């Protein structure tokens, strides 16, 4: 799990999305370590290329509102692996995982400046859900995207 944690922080730092000592860096390092959710990875041999977390609804969910929803969390691709389809493959794998679990809708939060991730989400069919946008802490405004997985 430590390699996944460090990849997340490295990717977010490379994009200027956080400071190394920020509280969210700590969150990125801990997500999934407690067994909540499922951490998916993309690797080539022993080299970790990217990661994404599938988190079924729970009372502690940030954006998912009911048991038929799940969240994408901590999506990160190593800077050296960008542009190779790693992000697309991870999102596709997560959507398939959600289908297997009977999830109706996948939701996620993203910062407006996370353009590369948003491109991957939109290409996979995710659409904006502005009525669900939220502000976890002052000055951090998150946009919500959603994908209906099954009727």
C-alpha cells in the first residue's frame, strides 16, 4: 500500500494540487489502508503506473448518497505514465467493477483545475452533476461528476 500512497501524493504534487505537508496528502496516503473500498492499480512489471479507488456507499461517503451508488476516490497516474491510456484503463476497470457489484451510479469529486482527469471521465461518459457540487473546507470547491452504470 505504501507504493500506492506515494504514487498518489507524487502525482498530486506534480500537478500542483497540494503541498507535501497538506492535510489532503495525509488523506491520500491513508485512503484504502483501512479496508474501506477497493484499490485498483495499473502496473508494468514491478512499476506502478496508476491507481484508482472504488468505494461503495457507506454512511461516511463524501458524495454517494445511497446504497446503489459508489465513489471514485484517489485517481492518480504517475507523471511518467501519462498519455499512455493508463487513466482510461483504470476508469474502465472501475466501471466494470461497479457493474459486478450492482452499482447503479458512480459519482466522484474533482477540482475544477483537474482537467486531465475530467477529460478521462467525460470520454467514459461521465457528466457533470452541479447540484451535488460541494465545499469540504473553505476555498476548496469540488465539482461532482456521475455515470449511470445500469438502469
